[in-house]
C-alpha cells in the first residue's frame, strides 16, 4: 500500500468510517515499524475516543487492555504524563524517553518538562508522539510505541517514519473530531475587523476600555463598541468569552 492509499484508508468522513480507519492506522503502523498506536482526540477530555457504536478504540482496536496499559481509563494522565503535556508546547512530531525529548528543532519549553519517574508517569519507556492541534484550541495526540516494551531508543523509527506517521495521524484524528462534533461552536464565516482585533489584544492582557482608549487614541465609547461588536460576531455572552473565542481562532496571537 502506497502513501496515497494509506491516507485514503485512515480518512474519516462520517461516524461509520471511524472503526475501519482506526484499524487501518493500527495495521499501517505495525507494518511499517512494528509500532503500537495510542490515540487521544482531545487531551483535555476524560472521554476516550469511540467509534459509531460507542466502543472505546484504545481497547477494542488498538489493544491497550493489560492492567498496566489502560492509559485511556486514567483521567489524570493528561496532567501527570509528560507526553500530553509536551503536546501543549509542540506542534511537530517528537520522540521521547527518560533522557529527554528529540525534536526537529529545539524547543526550550520541552527542555523544561520534568521527566523524573518517566516510565511510571508515561506508562512506557519511549514513544514517538504526534501532537494534533485542531480548531478552537483542541489538542489531540497520537503515540507510537515499540512492540518491545523495553525499547528505549526509537531514533531509527523516528527518522524513517515520523513524517508519514504525522500525516496519517492528523488525517485520522481531524476526521474523527469532525464526525463526532454535533454543535456549531461559532457563527459561520466569522471575521473580525482590524480595530476589533486591536482592542481585544489589549483587553486580553487586562487593559480596561479607558486604558485602551488612551493607548489607541480612540474614544471610550468607540473601544466599547468594537469589543461589543466582536462579541456579537463570536456569539459570546460576555467580555471574557469574547477574548477566549478570539484567542482560540488565532486572532490575538501569543508571546514568543
């Protein structure tokens, strides 16, 4: 099977595709490098990824059933494990063991993550991890672990397969999330103006309308109008939610 066929096999267009796409991802990872797959569509959610019938994929497709392997049943893992934590600070595929994170480019945020008691906290000795950054701030993650649980070096698999694994992982998880989403979070085709974004950026760091008016050389009423107008476009119930939604859509940027 070539890459084009692999992509087609893991593509999810509707709920009924999830089970077969998960099986395809599992089989591709095994055929390529004898890797086991672990998938979380949302590292902030306590609910594991399921198929159309509500079956937990981690157990029924990916085979994480042994008592020490049931990471999907531990709701605290996203906070305690260094793997999902790293996905909050990195968007490219990396591999990790107790000795550190390996990325294509240096990332000082990963260097600061505590890796003590790595095996106990990560439930593995090494892993290749694909962070999946999705719209509205949702973060998924796909981990690939060696068939031999004692393997600590995945550098060869990372060098040879990480690009293709990242592409397949993103296609699968993004499709699952779209298929499961039942509520429209924002009005369609929401677009903020330059002035609205400018006011919200200052508001996001705690500036009051009066302070923003002085900074921008605009009247207090004008600043309030721009922020309220942005809130209506974003279907936000208050100032805080307006800022939050604008941030999730990438309007406000972030510090380097």
